C-alpha cells in the first residue's frame, strides 16, 4: 500500500518536473540546493544575505522575483537581472565585498572571501 503510494508520488513528481520549463527547473534547483556558491534573490532579499567562500570560488546569483534586480558591488556587479536571470562572479582576492541592488538600496548582501 505504502509502496504503491510512493510509486505514484514519484511518477507524479517526475511528470511535474518534465512539465516545468527550463527556467522554472533552474529556479527550483537553486532554492533546494544548499550549494555554497549560490545566492537566490527572492522577496527583495538576497538569500543568504552573507556568504563566505574561498578565494577563486564563483558565486552565482539567480533572480527569482518578478521584479528586476541587480547585484551591485564596488567595481563589480551585474547589469539588469529579470526573473530567472543569473549572474556569476569569481572572487580571486581575499576580503569582504558588500553589495546591494541598484534599484532597491535596502537590499544588502555581503561576500566574504577567505
Ligand atoms: Cu532589487
């Protein structure tokens, strides 16, 4: 009985994933994956707001909001990011990198490179 339920659930989940467009799939991967080099922009918040990586690591931001955002650091950053857009930046030098969104200065994030 439970096996049947699990089998049906798995099949439905598979069908749901197949029905998703690539942008939606990419978003769900970011949300569920606790990968250290990813930051989700959701609800006008960078999540996580503070992230620590090693020198040479690349961080990828994904905008999950309907509103457009940017990742704006001093001397580095993205252009306009619409929903589903991604921006990647490699941090080679140890240090602390504060950033914000050019459209919404209340959105703050910080990258620490060790
Ligand atoms: Cu913004």
